[in-house]
C-alpha cells in the first residue's frame, strides 16, 4: 500500500520590522490586520481576533454570538516563530508554522501550512495564504 504526500503550502513575505516586532504584530496585533471580512467564520460580525501566544493557547474570533476557534497553539519560540494545530473546516488537523528571521533592516516571515490529506482543500489554502498576509505586510 502506498501513501500520497500532499505538498505543503509555503508563503514568504518581507516586513519592515525586526523579528520581535513582526512576531508581536502577527500574534498580539492580529485583530488589527487579519482580513476577517473574507477570512473568518463571522465575517463583518467579528469584533475581535485573539492569539494566545503560548503553548496550549488558542487563536479565535469573537462575535456577538460567541467565540469560534481557528487554531490551538502547539509551540512558541518567541520571537522566532510558532506552530499551530489548524482547526478550520475541512483543513482541521493540519498544521501551520510561521517563522520570523532577520532580513536586512526588517524580517522574513515564512509560513508553512502542512499535513494535508487527499480530501483537504490545499489549493484553496494556497490562494488564501496569498490574501491573508497582505494587510500584515502593509502595516
């Protein structure tokens, strides 16, 4: 019996912040840049996005109806990166890792979304991870 390995999604952006600042904006400042109108459960009803940046923490959105989990924080290596257990929809059970490394006067931010199975929406996430970091980079 053979198994098929689905290629991970890899995205890289450059930001004008040192790794510690880039890490903090991505995690603690996620509500200021994440495009909830198009990339959330609640859309325009989202009032907050919370990233609890410690092992065992949660990443979730808040609406008037309550909270909806996006991920569980598997590990954090501040300010170098973190790993999440992704919980959203048909990609639940996949893993997202984000790494922050110095690049000139700023930082290289590398995202890897991995662990897709044959029925997972890898291509949808490949295009989604093009959209999500744009407002982050613009900050």
